[in-house]
C-alpha cells in the first residue's frame, strides 16, 4: 500500500493504517531468520488490501465529509485539501486511466 495514499487518508480523518499490516513488519516476516512468521501473518491476516480498496473507502469518506451542495468553508478545509491530494495522486498514478475515479471525487 503506497504510503502517500495512507497519508492522504489520514489527512482527511480516515486512518486506514490501523487496518493494514505494517510494511516494516511484513518485510521482517519475509526475512530468512523468521521463516514461519510470514505464514503466521498470512493466517492471522488473510485479506490483502489493494490500493483500489483504499481508494474506494477514501472516496466514500470524502463523499460523506463533503456532500454535494455543501459549501467549502474553513471547517472542511482539510477535506478540500484531501480531495486535491487524491486527484493529484490519481493523475500521477493512473494518468488518463484514472479519469473515472477522479470523476467520483467530490468537488
């Protein structure tokens, strides 16, 4: 899971890190000296989140935090900033293929 995507989530009040396995823990588990750790982690955490799953969760969060017709104010400035960060991420990551996702970002 890209750290940038996790950071965008945190910036709008959606902390997905609590639901994800730490990258450093996953790296340690893959080390030769911890040969059973990776198997144990796979059994303990059988579902692997994909960036698309987190993007969909983030989009739902943004839609509820900044519903259609809501005015942009100082109170929701972090959500406004988060939408801009997400749009930037989608463009840099997917280019034109991210257009359908970008259209779902509240504005």
